[in-house]
């Protein structure tokens, strides 16, 4: 694909250079260089643009609309969770990466999966297994146990947002303040 072809496709699908960069998850500088003929357009970009151009206008519009929904395809990142139960409080960090959630607080390990909510746009549904080592008490009032155990929770969070959540656990409720900290470093997200 040549520079004039990419410009023609951009015109046909109705996007500018900035929007194309966002759509392809590349830098605006890369798009500028392609359009100026200063850099060869990668094969996967060529294939995607030709496919996009061949779609019916309604499907092109749907593909472009996802850019205007707060970039909901990019959910990966780090979150701070500050939580409180009737017997104490604590903090944890969760990392969301490629559909997997993992994290830790002072004693409890968090592992699970996430996916975009089917019921609420802009939200993620998380299913977590919390592994509690022997000797660790829970903020819900569960004293330290002599053996390790685990339990599962499900929670819905805003994608890249902040929220106060009331989380039901098998051992009692927890109120959690969720704060999006940052996206993943580009080296990990690639």
C-alpha cells in the first residue's frame, strides 16, 4: 500500500490521521510518516484497512463508534482497592491484563478473570479467587485460621474509573473504594 492509497481509504471511511492512529493503536507520528510516504505501511495495517474499507457502512460505523466510547477496548491497567469491613481495613493493588486479574494486599492473593460487562457498557465483570494464607485475619471479622483457604467473589467495576463498591463475600460485606491508577506500560500491553 502506498501513501496515496492510505489517504484514499481514510477519506472513504471518514477518518483523519489522529482517529486512524487511535483506531490502529499506533502513534500519530507513524500515521503521518505513512501518509507522507516516509515509512512503509506494515502488512497487517494494510490488510486491516482494506478489510475495513470493504465492510458495509453500518459495520464501519460500529468499528469507529468504539473509539468514541472512551476506548473501551483498552481495559488493561492497575487499580488501587482500599477496603473496609466491620473489623478492619486494608489496601490491595489489582492488575488487569489480557482478561486476567491478579493482585495482592498485605496477606491475601487475588487471581481471576475479567471481561467487558454484557449488561452495562463501560464496565467490567471480574471473577476473583482470594487465597488467604494460614495466620491471616480478614477485615470481615474472620480470625486467623490455622490452614490456608480461599473463596470467590464477583464484582462489576467501571473500566478505567473510580467507584465505591459494596462487595458481598461469603464472610460478610466489604466496602471498597476503587481507583484506576494507570494503564499498563506499553511494553507489557503490546
